[in-house]
C-alpha cells in the first residue's frame, strides 16, 4: 500500500517537473499569480478585521510562513527543471564529442585515401572508375 502511494507521489512529481520544464513561462506566471493572491489575502485580512498589535503580528508571521513555503516550492521545482537541463547538456556534450571524434576519423581516412589515390597511375584510376560504374547498382554486403 505504501509502495502504491509513493509511486503515485513520484508520478505526480514527475508530471509537475516535466510541466515546469516544458512550460517555464506559464509556470513562472502561475507562481507570480500565487504570490499576488497571498499578498491580497493578507491586505484583505488586515483591512477587513482591522487587525492591530499582537494579532497583526501573528497574521503577518503566518503570511511570512506561507510565502516562504511557496518560495521554497517554487525554488525546488525550478531546481528540478535545471537538473533536467543539465542532464540534457551532458548528453549533448557527449554527442558532440562523439561526432567530433567521428569527424576526425573520417578526415584522417579521407586523407589516407587521397594519398593512395595520388600514388595510382592514370591507367589504374580508369580501371577503378569503370569498375565502380559497372557495379554501381550492385548491393554489396559486408
């Protein structure tokens, strides 16, 4: 039972993370709206109930706790978004390194092939070209 609950929490958290990752602007606007609503509630409470002294101090303290919790949640979700970005950057870096390495290998192979070609006489080059043209459509499997 506990396992099902934890899996449900994990699935929900992953959905929030992906939503924040894919919709950063909407998510930022959502939190700005939430901060504004929290402040409006405090102003409304203070003016509606004419809070003063210790009562006012208590409500401002409660408000500060709520805002700190909201800020912490916002920070946690944005850090999670950053971790996704960092993981993608690492993957892209690895792909870049592999492509660069492959490019270097291909350049070296091309240079070697060019050296071999430059050493061939014209008669051999014509034979190779003729062979390639004749067998152009043949499917050779290694």
